[in-house]
């Protein structure tokens, strides 16, 4: 691991970004250009102390999950992300499978959607990025361990995930989740990710196994989706899905027509902001050991 080169690369990556580039308010006047260390740490889901040690060439070797989170926070391109991995002695992620690295352009679109919930997921259902409105609607999923960010896994294995939807909509959600995953698994038979997810869910969920055996196939398209929020109540939102084919990524945007009750409630949700009143795990641990630098090791939506 080349600590000096890594530190320099992180500092330069931080200096070239403005708060508005990553969806943050500019705040007080800044003495130096770029993001503050605490802002990068916030975006990456790590402690300020750990990030500071990386920039000072004295931090422990980051995990692969943390490198991915840093690449996302600093809006790195694919080439820059590979360089980040090489500086730590890690092999860059393979491109032929669904990548966890979200392209800077896609993140820029996400950051610009200030008034509507939007998320980036891969086609296997793993949540990769959220904007502030999405966190307000369904909770801060990026603070969860990576395994718990998969929307399909959570829907079938975590009962709290279902509280986000009206009970009468659950059967349709379940059927759609399974049919979509089946299409992905068939399209990428050599990719271990969808194969392993299907095997896990068939063994752990009778409902998933039953629906899987029905052999329905579908893909995520425009739909109307209803959410239950503990403060603003029921929101019936239009769901638009935009596909980035290069990395099997999907930008999912939820909107409401002006003049509707859902629109008014969505405006109220902006006021409520990031007050997450849905059930959440315990507060993430502080980085007292090397494991705490990995967001997958820190406890924290559909």
C-alpha cells in the first residue's frame, strides 16, 4: 500500500469538488477550495478520524467496500477508481459483473434532484446511492452493512422492510421482485451475484421459493408505487426507472403530479427532511479498530 500516493490522491480529489457537486449546501465561506474532510467522511459513511488518518499517510489499509465508498464520495471515474484500488494494493473490481461503482454523471443527476426521492440500484436490487429525499422517504439505507442494502433480500428476509408499503400491496411487490430477479439471473448466467442471491432466498424464504417456481419474468418499468411514511402518511408516487446499461445500474425516481394530495405530502416530506422515524438498527460503531473503517462492518429500505 502506497500511503503517500494514496493521501495525495485523496486530497486532490477532495479539493476539486464543490459542495454543490455532491448535493451539499455550501455553508459558511471556505478558506480553501473543495470539500472538507468531514464532508467526504459523511459521503463515504466513515468516521472523520479514519479519513483524516488516510490523508495523513498513517491510516490502516482500507477494505474493498471502503474503497468503493470513497470512489463514490469523490465522484471518481472508472479509471480513477481503479487507480485508487491499485494504490492500496487491491485488484480493481471486475467490469463484467454489476459494479458497485456509480458513474459520476449518474451521481450528478441524483444530486440535482432536490425535491423528489431518487435512488441508484443495480439490477440485482443492491442500493448504491440515495439522495436526501429518498432517505427521508425510506430511511438511510447507505448506513447499513452492504449485505442489508439489497432491496430484494430485505423485502423477503426483514419484516421491517415491508412496513414501508400498504399491506394490500405486498403480494404484488413480492411477485415483481421475484420476476425481475429471474430475468436478471437468466441474462447473466455466469455472474455469481444473482445466482447466489437466488439460492439464498430460495433456501430462506418459502414465499420467494413458491414465487420462483411460478417462473414469471418481468423488468422494472414505469409504475405507480405507494409508500407509508410515519409522519406524512400514505404517498402514491409515480415511479420512473432510467437504465444505465454499462454497469447494470438503474436510476429510480419517485414523483407526484402537482395539485395532488401526494404532491402536497411530498412537499411536507421535504420539511420533515431527514428525520428517520422508521425502525433502524443501532448507531454505527466508532473506528476503534481496523474493522470499523468498513461500512459493511457498521450497523445502521426497500
